[in-house]
C-alpha cells in the first residue's frame, strides 16, 4: 500500500508540520498505513490523491447515508450558497426542516439545531440536570457520546479497568464524579445504581444500538427496561442516535426498536455529510430551552447550508423502500463476509443492524464492551489493509456502513475482493 499511496505519505508529512497530529480528528490518526489524503468522492466510491479508487464502506464515519456528493443534496447546498452562507438569524429552512423532523421522530415535539453530535449531547446533559435538579447521569461502558468532558467517560479502556468505575479517556478532563457507569445489557447493575443513587440521577444515556463498540444490540427487553426504570425514578432517558438516527430506519433506533425516549440526539446521517446536529425531545423538557432557562447557543447553529442539505436528504430518505434496500445490502454483505471468513477457518462474528455492522475476529458475539476486547484487533487490521490494497475502504475499528448509493454489484465486488485479500 505504501508504494501505491506515496502522494498521501508526502502530504501527511507536510501536514504534520502545521496541523496538530496531521489530522483534524484524533481518531483518524489510527488509519493504516497512515492517514490517506482524498481528492473526491462520488456515490459509493472515493479517490485518493494518488488516483486509487476505493469502494467506500467507511462513509466518513457514518454521515454519508446517501453516498458521496448526492446530486439532490449538493444542488440544494449550491442553491443556498448563492443566497447566503449563514445569517446568524432566522430563516425558513429552520422551521421547514424542524417540521419534517418532528413529524418523523417519535420523541420530537420540539428540536434544536447545532453543528456536531458533541454539542447536542452537552445540551441534553445540561437540560436533564436543569429539569430534574439532579447532578448525576448514568451511561454505559463503551458507549461514545462525543468528546465533551462529561460525556467522554468509560469509552476506551483496558480489560484491567474495574467494572462500573467511571474513567476519563484523556488528560485534562474535568472530574467525572457525576457520572455513573454500568455494563451494557446489565439490568442488575442499573437497578443497583438506581437503588443507591436514584434520587440523584438526572438522565440515562445510551446508544440504542451500541454502534461505537461492536455494534451490539440491546438484548430483548433491555431498552423497555431502561424506559420503565427511568420513568419510575423521574429520570430522563436519552437515546444518542448520532449513528442509528436516519440510518437503521427513518425514525431511527427509537422507531425501529419501539421504545420512545424523552430526548434524542442526532448528527451524521441527518446532515448527509454537512455539519448538522439535532436535539429532539418532549415539549415538557425542551421548553426549558424555549424559555431560555437552559442555554443552547452557537454562532453557526441552524446554518442554511446544512439545513438545505438536510431538507434534500430527508426527501430521499423518506422515499418508500429506501431502508429496505440498504438493510438488504447490509445483510447480504455481512452474511457474505461471515461465510467467506468462516470458510477459510477464521473465527469471526458479525453484529449490528442492516446498514451498520461490525466484523470481529472472535468466537462469540459480544454482549457488552468488555466482551469486544476478546477480538483479535491485529488480525482485523491486517484484513483491513488487505482490503484497502484491493480497493475496499473500511474503518480501522471493524464497523462497516452502507449507503443508498451502494449497489448489489458493489457488494458482490467487495466479497470477491475480500476473498483475494484473505
Ligand atoms: C453515538 C455518538 N454520539 C455522539 C457523537 C459525537 O458526534 P460528533 O463527532 O459529531 O461530535 C458520535 C460520533 O461519532 C457518536 O457516534
């Protein structure tokens, strides 16, 4: 790969001289052989600066639900750009997109716009503290809720870290004594935490499908259990749908899994590749923002370019059959990869839901983050670089995304390439 990507290496070296770490988001540094530089994308494909073409299953870590540069979305952005990039004031697209979202998302009586998932998780945490008057919140190990001080807790850690003990991910984070953590799918631990701290817990936050650590579904009844216990204790329930939102279904995890939270956060797919995030929630809570009691601010919030993109994307995502199609493609690819790898004698499991799934070299499907540690990550990394060499781009952590631009022919070409990569 190094010989084929010499142009990327030269640019990466240059970039590191002026850009901290040579990348714009820390996680990108883990790419092998080194972070590649891309020139353009179209549909399911992306081209690097050395002219190599890849079928893209990373999709910019999820946002590109319609693939690269979808025509309707780019046209809407170009049209809006001609009228103004941002106003820092009200415009029609705000309520037009808000009306679409409140019609689609079960928990959304009201929405608020920001630019990144991290922003809206932070507002959700603040809102929950404000409306309950309680200081703490409960999250699950391995769930990622952005890189804010309060959210970036118990996400990546080693097997030696004690169960249920909250820990920051990096240096310089504020103390996290307000964060309670449990293992995903562990009802008894949640019951116990509520038994001890119930009167102090403002919110329970989770990804309704643990996409960030192994694409691990909630076990049957677990989301219903979270709904029940939070209601019992007067605690808010947040579904962080930054990945599941507009991906596993038009109405996201809450629609697909049939449990309605009090608040939900969206980013990635909702903007189809533009910086848009959404906090959605029940009126009784969101009204604290309406009244100005809880501060939600941001110079570029509700910016017209992102909302033009979202408006166009939501039209396409709402077309009948869209989600059936991407689920079908995801299932075909997942089953094909699993069959191929097992036939070659590899212990492999795949987990997830249709257009977002995980491939891991381990014996049994994990039910929480700790169980994902049994996977052979080095082997996956070698597989990923083998795929790259065959023109298939995947994320380094084992998660695969499908877009509406992928085709059956793309999936079959990928399976053939995977056979060669092995
Ligand atoms: C579930 C979840 N929540 C929050 C975030 C943070 O979103 P952003 O990277 O847009 O700040 C992410 C990002 O990957 C995510 O996957």
